[in-house]
C-alpha cells in the first residue's frame, strides 16, 4: 500500500467519512504514522476554522443552567430536565425579549428620526436666512435702480464718468448727479475693501472736499451708493480708501476720480 | 486564543466549575450554529450541545494540547455528536435522503428561520469552503455536515468511489492551505 492511500484515508478520517472496515485499518496505521497524525491534526484545525467563520449564536440559556447544575453535582443522579420544556421556556423568554427589543428599536428609530428632523429644520432655516439676505440685497439694488431712473428723468441730471486711479487703475465709475436732489454713484471692478476699511465718496468744489458717505463693494466688485444733495456746484467726484467709519477729510489713496 | 482555552480545560480537569462556566460561555456560541446546522431542530440542537459540553467536562483530563487546539477539540466533538444524532434519527425513521437534503439545503433565499439558522446556512455560501472547486466542496459538505461515508457519497452523486476519495483529499488539502494563511 503506497502512502497516497493513507493520505486519502487521513482526509476522509478527518471528515469521519470512512466506512467501518477502512476506518479500523486506518486507525491501526495511524498510531505509528507521524505524517498521518500531522495531516489529521491540520485537517481538523482547518475544519474547525471553517466552522468558526460562521457568526456566533448564543444557545438557549437553559442549557447552561442545566450544565451548571450537573457540574454542581445536584442534578447528576436525576434524569435531565426535558429539553423540550426548556425549549418552550426559552422560546417564551425569547419572544418576551423580542417585544422589549422591538420597543427599544422603536425608540431608537424615533430618536434617529428626531435627529434627522432637527437636521432638516436647521438646514431649512439656514436656507431661509440665505434667501432673506438675498432678497434684502435685491431689494436694495432695485431701490437704487429706481432712484437712478428717477434721476435720469430730470433733464438737469448729468452723468459723469470716473476713472480708476492709484491702487485700482481698472476700476470704473459713473456718477448720476442732480444738484438739487443729489445722486447715485455706480462703481465696478473695485476690489473689496480690506478688513476695517471702506470706500468714502467725496464731492470736491473749489478744491474743498466734502464727505458724501462710506460704502462697500460686493464680492463682484460692484456698488451703488446714494449721494446727498450738495450745497452747490461740484467740480470733481472722488473715492478714497478710508477707515470703515469714514473720516471728515480724505487721508487714503484716491481709487476713482471724475475727469474734469 | 488557544492559550486561554487550554488554561480553562486544565482547570476543568482539576474540577474547577467556574472554569467550565467560562469555557462554556466562550465556546458554546461558536459550536451551537454548527450543531443547529447539522441537526436542524432546536430542541435536538440544545440536547446535543448539552451532551457535548458535559463530555468536555468529563474528559477535560484527556485533552492534549499537542494534538490540537481547544477549538478543534470542541468543534470535532460537537460535529461528531451532532452527526450521531442525525444518524440515529435516520435509522429510526428509515428516511435517509429527505432529512439529508434538508440538512444540506443551503437556502439563503429561505425567509424562514432565525438569525442562527440563517448564519449557519450562510457558511456554505460565504465561507472558506466557497473557495474550493464545486465538486470538492460538495464531497466535503456531504461528509462533514451530512454525515455520509465516502461510499454513500459516491452513490449519492453517482461518481466512482475513487473520484470521491480524490476529491476529498484535494479538497481538504486546499482547505488546509486556505486556513494556514
């Protein structure tokens, strides 16, 4: 008999799949064969590992209780408790546990649901705030446009171009100006003012600048700013970069100025 | 993992019932799905489980760490007792094929059964056995979970006995390779 036959028998023996006669023959061989013992040991370990891959499942607790009783010596002489009855008790306990489990699951789902609702509510209110901000900005812009159109209806209204200067040579500006009712200045391509700074508008007459309000540009570099009526003729319109609160007389660089 | 189990078995051999409780808690959830898968009946599975652990308590003194890990020790025993149970049931009822088909039917689409049963079924579908060629896996499953001898397997799958023997050997070789990693 070549050893290959024993290799085959060792595998079948590990699976307990040998027929009775063959099993007896193999067992006789096994006791003296290190190779077969090693094959058998490795096969059983591999099979056990396969079995242990399956997710664990806790058996009915009555089995443990019964075993502990027997180990304690008290139940040893008695016949074992009928496992069918134990099984029934276990099934009832399981059913009860499932009810509790279902309740807890319900609470868990409710908690998750509330958390989700809260998140949706926060999201909604954030969107609403965004929308409100947007709407307010649009409203301001529409009001300014209306004011510009109103001004342009008046034949006394002039439109004066402003040119970029100093730090922002590409900036553009238009002043829609009416000596009696004031005006609007429209600027574009002006970079947003640095932190703590703002743009300040000046009306200059006879070399004397008069402050005409501070303003900021939006992210796209545009702004519309209302100018109060002046006290007479204006020679030059200019915009400087100043501290955010504004100053009574220009201190910063001129960023836009009308050409006279 | 083995060392903890070995220590528990040593203490069990010395009559330490506390160690036995810990041994049971550690290994019963691992072998219970196997027993359930083989016997397919919860009261029977609970019965077999109790027998298996009672035996480990009684024979802890004969455990030899040199011959295998505690895992292999308990799994081999659990599988053997579960097969004993279905073999005796088959003898009694003289129905042979039907319960076997049931035992082997890995029916992942079966909506019945609880998590343990489904988990037991899944081992066929997703486990290391799945990485064997189908014919090798088939003979291993028929032997290991179905409790058939090689002669019975040959009859059942209508293949020569020699083929069944070869598949068994190759399948187990492959399984040992997979599990070594």
